[in-house]
C-alpha cells in the first residue's frame, strides 16, 4: 500500500491544486476539524458511496491515526482505485484544519 506522511501531503497541497483527500473518520471526529478541501466519507460508508469517487483520479485517504484509512485503501485498491494512505493521520497533521 502506498503511504505519504502528513508533512509530504501538506507540501503537495501547496504545489498541486485539487487533490482528492477523503476523510474516513466518524462525524464527531470530523467536527473537531478536518483538512481543508477534504471530503468526508465514513469508513463504514465507503462501499456504498464509492461511486462518489472518480476512478480516474488519485485519492489520499486520512483518518485519526492511519489504521482505518489503511483499511479503506485496501478496499479501494481492490476496486481499482489509485489511493495513498496518509500515515499518522490527523494526529500527525500540523497543517490548517477547518471546522
């Protein structure tokens, strides 16, 4: 599984516009703040909402620490999606957050 650190993702966000970031945390976690521009799809909803993700685009998957996003990456990869797990998740995120 491909992984990216939160520092690498933050740098990528500075140089590339329109990155597809999917936050798979629960509602109460997201209420505390999420990466600006990220789309919220709870891990449990990924199978039924997978059609909301463009198969021709790369997606960065984030959760609290990297575990749930890893599971999402495994599932999405098996469905033919190009995904990268954000290692360390929001616990390691030092960038801006939106509430």
